[in-house]
């Protein structure tokens, strides 16, 4: 579980760095990469927490 938390934190940091690169350079590719990383990170986190909630309920 600790590994998953660190992975989510690292991916959120990567998305933040991509958005910072976009703000600094204005290149759209960094914004696109940041949105993709953020989207999949949030989906993975929601799935992980859904499994944790399902285990606690059952």
C-alpha cells in the first residue's frame, strides 16, 4: 500500500511538472501530457480506494 501511495504522489508530481513546463514554454504538448498523466493517476487512485472501501464493507 505504501508503494501505491508513493506511485500516486510521484505521478501527481510529474503532472505538476508538465503543467509548469507548459506555463514556462507555452508548448501544448506538455499540457496534453500533464492531462493524460493526471487523468490516469486519478482513475487509478479512485479504483484503489474503491477496492479498499469494498474490503472494509465486506
